[in-house]
């Protein structure tokens, strides 16, 4: 059954609510982690960034295989499938 649904946008929710926090971004091909320092409609900017090749248990203190990229990293928002606070 189709239903009419009203969608309400809430400012400061989603990625914006995590600015300044460590995050993990689950993307089409890779997982990226770092401190979220910028968000716009096209990119997010991670500082102290790296690629998480293997997470290990999410309850562990560190990622099992985190490879730093050595600089800040821009990730296209169109490739982000999910996100949450990181380690």
C-alpha cells in the first residue's frame, strides 16, 4: 500500500551532528575513519584520516587494520552508505 509521508529536515542532524567527533564512514568500496571537521553537500573532510581495511570487533578499542593516509581526506557524500561515531 502506498502512503503519503511528510519528510521534515532537521538542521544539525546527521553528519553535521558529528562535527569534531571521530567517525567511521561505510562507503561503496572502503571504510574511512578520522575526525570529521567539515561537511557540505558534496564532500566530508576527515582529519587524522585513514582507510579501515579490517574493523575487528566494534567493541575493541582500535580498528584491527587502520592505514593512515598521512593527510586530511575528502570523501564524497554520494558514496557514503552509513556512518557512526568511530574509535
